[in-house]
């Protein structure tokens, strides 16, 4: 006959086995959850690294574009300086020519045209060949 203590021992063993089985199941579940968590963390890290590489590439492209635009700006500044110098030279020449024209016109109004003796090369309109010289300027001379 089964003793109540033997029966209880058998029930206790069953209960212990059940608890051990639940404990093992929980441990397996926890390990699986930790594995998924590590995988998720690694995936996130890989995505962040890919994003870092993409941003670095974009940054390099932006820096390259900035350098290119900077070079174009410097070239335009140099050309602008040359054009300003040419404009100043042409303005000076125009002013000189206008002064010559005014001088000739005033001379024409007081003296008959046949009586004009232009020994001064500056007043002789046919001797203005030096005015037609090309304007020479370089960007280096105007860079500061």
C-alpha cells in the first residue's frame, strides 16, 4: 500500500519536474530573446554605419562643390578686377578724347580751319595713333 508520505513524495517529484521544466523553458525563452535583442542591436548598428558612410560621401561631395564654387568665384573676381581696370583706362581715354574734341572745337570757332597749324601732336587728330593701343591688364596685378 502506498503511504501518504510516499504519495506525497511522488507528487513532490512531479511538481519539482514541472518547475524544472518551466525553468528550462524560461531559460530557453530568455536566451532566444537575448539573441533576438543582440541581432536587432547589430542590425541597428549596421544601419547606422551605412548611414555614416553615406553622410561622409555626401559631405565629401559638398566640400568638393564648395571648392569648385570657390575657384569659380576667385576666377570671376580676377576677371572683374581686369574689367574694372580696363573700364578705368577706357574712361580716361574717353575723357582725353573729349578734351581734345573740345579743344579742337574751340580752336575751330576762333580760327579758320585752314589757318590751324597743329605742331603739337596732342592736338593733331591724325596723330592719335597711341590712343588705339590695346589695353593690357592681368588678373595678378589687381589681386589683393
